[in-house]
C-alpha cells in the first residue's frame, strides 16, 4: 500500500512541484519505520531538524526512539540523541542523494536497565562509515517535503 501511494504521489505531484522549489533550507523531519528482528518487532521514530545548505553540505540534529515489542517480554524503549553531517545533491528534480555520518548518544530518558544495550547500539552505529541514502522526492512545495527511501521505502515527512 505504501508503495502504491508513493507511486501515485510521485506521478501526480513531482513533475509540477519538484522543479520549482529548492530543497536548501531548514526542515523539521519525521520518519517512522518498522522492522522485524527475530521475535521482536521494532518501531523507529526519527525526529530530526535538517539544514540543507546551498553549498551542498548538510547538518542534522534530533532524537531517535526505538520501541521494542516482543511476545516474551514487556515493551521497551531506547532513546537516542542524533547528530549528523554530510553532503546532499538533487538529481533529475526527483531524487535527493544524501551522504551522512550519523552519531548517536544514549539519551538520559533511557531506563538504566536498558542503557548497556542502547550504548552498544550507539557504538555500533558510530563505528560505521559514511552512508549514502537515495530518496525519491514524492512531494515538494514551499512548506512541505515528502521523501521515499529508495531502498527501504520508508516515508519521511518534512516541514519548514
């Protein structure tokens, strides 16, 4: 369903809106994604403020919450503080390419019992090299941007 909606929006809006509005500027973005890992169901809620500068650099700061649901244990939440720097470019008015190097730190509101797991995840993410993310520009106007990750098909909604 997500792919069908994304394809419809891309066809309906991208030719008109994407060519007229610049991506550079400040954006408040949210991505909610889901993943099954063994018997666990993970929900990722990413709230990030992005600055896409006209010179092609970018900076982001925000929070990441990971909700873990399992058949065997009570739900758990991990909270992180997120920062990233990198570069961005726009291709063919319909694709946004971002090269980023995420940095996670465990947020104080993560429960003490879950801190070792959260700190292990943060170390793992921080040790990874720079990553490149390609997204379809589904919708863009002066106040709103909707992106679809070309690999995971997660949707990101941004506002100025």
